[in-house]
């Protein structure tokens, strides 16, 4: 057997051994990657089948762009949640403020579209004919 064949068998053996040793972390990474892909595909299917699907895609886009909520532990052991420069005493209030900002940004996007469509000329009037 030539040396290249031996090197190939050795490389495959080492790869299989490493795959068995690091199986769990590799599967977690694979599940994370495929999970994100499946969620994106589900959003795309929803956008094609639902009349409000584009709005859901817009919300998802602005949700990815919004900064996350930061959590700080105070000296007395309590937790303080900070988002957009505001401090909140509990996580629910911080999440509510963030979701409100995401929805406001998505609605503002559609508000820009409404302003644009209002600047268009009115549609033509129907033609009336006698039968």
C-alpha cells in the first residue's frame, strides 16, 4: 500500500475518533444551525400563506436588529434589567418595553409605505356604460 493510502486511512481514523469524542458538542452546533434555518423557512412559508406574513417578517427583522436586554446584579443581590438606557426592576417589564419598540419600528416602516401610497395619484374612476 502506498504512503498516500496509509495517510488517508490514518486521517479518516483520526477524524472518526475525534467525531466520537466530540459528538455531543458537534450535534449541539448542528442543531443550532439547522434550527435557525428551519425557523427562517417557517417565517418564509408564513409570509407566502398569510395575509399578514410580510408584517411578521418585518417584526422578525426589527427583532434581530434591536439590542438585547442587559441584566446587572446589584450589591444587595437584586437584579436590574437595562434596555435602551432605561432601568427595569423585572424582566417582564424590560421585555414589554423591547417588544413595544420592535412593534413601533415595524409599524413605522408601514407608515412610510402609507405616506408613499398617499402621494400617488388617485386611481381612475370606473367607466359607466349602459347595457
